[in-house]
C-alpha cells in the first residue's frame, strides 16, 4: 500500500487555486457589471472574458490529448 | 454454452451497465443547475446526454485493466473469463439500480469493481484480490475526495458571497451552465471507457479480437449511445438528493460547487491522483452548504450517502459472487443467473413506479412530509 501524498497535495492546491480564481473573477465581473461608473462595464466584460479563457482551458484539458491524437493521424 | 452467445450476453449486460452508469451520474453535473433553476430539467439532461456522447467518442485511451489493478489478472494471476465478467456485471447493475431506488449518489466504478471482485473471489479465492491496492485506490481516495472538494467548494462559496451583493447573484446562473457542461464532458471521456474496456476484454478472452488491441469502432459507438441514453433518462431520484436533499442550493452556491467539482476532477485526472466524480460532486455540495451563512447541511442524508459508499463494493461483491456461483454450475447456471438478474431489474423497476420521481415532480415534497414554512429573515 503506497499513497502518493505528493500527487494528492498537488491536486488539492491546483483545484483550490483554480476554483477560487474562477469564482473570484466571475463574482467580481458580476459586482462590477452592476455599478453606474463608466469604467466598470469594460472591466466586468474583461473578467467574464478571463472566465471564458478558464473554461476553454478546461475543455483543452479534457479533450486536448484526444484532438492531438486525431490530428496527428492515428495512435 | 456457445461462446458466441456468452459474449453476446456480456456485451448486452455491459451496455446496460453503461446505461445505468449514465443515469446514475447525471446528478453529478446537473443536480445543482436544476435545483437553482439555471437550466430547465429536461434541457439539462439533454445537454448532459449530448456532452456524454461527444465525450465518449473523444476518449481514445482505454484502460487496459478494467479492474484498475485490483484483481491480479494476466500472467500468473487470475484469468477472468467472459462468464466471470458476466457475473461481475450482474452485481454492478443490480447494486446500481438499488442505490438509484434509494436515491443515493454512489460511484458506478466502485459498483463495477465490487461486482468483479466478488466474481473473482468465487472464481479463484481471496488470493485474487490485491488488498493494498484496494486500500490505496479505493478506501483512502473515498475519504479524501469529498473532503478535498468540500474544502475547495467551502472557500469558493465564501468568496462568492463576500464579493457579490444579493441582487447580483442571479448572474451566477449563466456561469453554472458552463461549469456543469464541463463536468458532463469530463464524465463522458472517462466513464464510457470502462464499458468499452469490459466489452473489449470479453472479445479478447473469447478469441474474437487480437490481444492488446484497442476497442473496435462499433464498441465505442454502442457505449457512447448507451451512456448518452442513460444520461438522458435522468436519474431523477439522485438528482433530487444531490440538488435538494443535502442542502438548499442558491445560484452562487451552485456556481461555486460546480467550479470546485470541475477543478478537482480535472486536477485529479491530470495530476495522477484518481478521485471518484460522484464523491467529488457530493463533497462540493456539502462544502457549499457549510459555506453560506444560513444554509444548513442535512447530515442525516450525508451520512446515508457515506454509508452507501462504504457498502457499495461489498454489496456489489456479494451479488457478483452469488452470480458467479450460479455461473460456475455450467450453461444452465448462466441462464439462471441472467434470468434472476432480469427478474431483479424488473422488480426494482416496478417498485420504483410506486412513487415516481421525474422532471415534473422533482422538487415537490413527498406526500406526508411536513413542510416547514419558510421563515422570513429579520431585517438587519
């Protein structure tokens, strides 16, 4: 029986950082999208954009390897 | 018995297992968006089904050992023939249906492992099981997964409520669509593979496919369709438990929990510490319940779910072992095992009709349950 504690620790840190980052960005985007000031809207949109990039990275993590296999011509 | 018939039976049961796998796990991705009203129930299961279908086709890397090393297979170990795989599948399917009837989100992979372990033990004694692997791959992760996801989800919920004001929080519903979709896609790339692995193993064992070759295209297509159909049929009982049974979920909580689930699953698959999707998702929901002020976690339900996880492997193992005993009797034993399995499946299905749960009555309280009227919060 051997448990890879280092791998587990990496998983905890990685998920903690990424989840909190996305939630912070999305929350700030919602908060900033609410106000009246002129600068708020573009900043809010930019933050939504960053969330979009995070989602795209997630999709890349899920299917990236497979696409690589597909386009490099088989296994 | 004609090996062709046996292999056909294994394939049929494997696809049915895939189907139960699909409807068991719809809740992981879609329970919270349905509960918060971010996506309509029917649309949510359709979206999950499509993403599972796509995900199944995208998966190219099939686990060579379906048992994940739990059973000492291969050279010098146990030879798992199609008959024992059949018995293991019966155990997995019946246990999956029982937990669905009880509305428990339990891991389908564990049910499959359990069924196969039970069958292998009957086939060749307890020496077939690698106890160390059982502890390090199943038991320890089963504790770590919900704790990790719960912790991440707790912090994410705190952040979401700190940053936003009340009237802005409906916006989280739009975010939920994306996070839930990611969970569904990840599920499709992972879970359909297990069934592909089982079918391929049976084909190889029967000498109908070359050793060490990947799944045939028709196997991939059949598994993809089976898991998508299962997902679309929606395990509404489990969705109810996850969406409402553990805690009342608001949009901000739903988004935080789904982000935590997505992040944890992606991190665990890419950094080499496998965690069960079901356990991660349940942990996130509990964590978000702890993270919002005024929300309460129903620990009784959480305890029932944890108990379900504990007994999943032994229970599926016992059913798998019983089926393996029957299968060991020869052709008639196999027929009897399949017939008994069909009777059990039919019985559970009929029993479930006594109180239907589907997208129409998903969030209605059960008759006879006392509903506490919502208290108006005192103004601060």
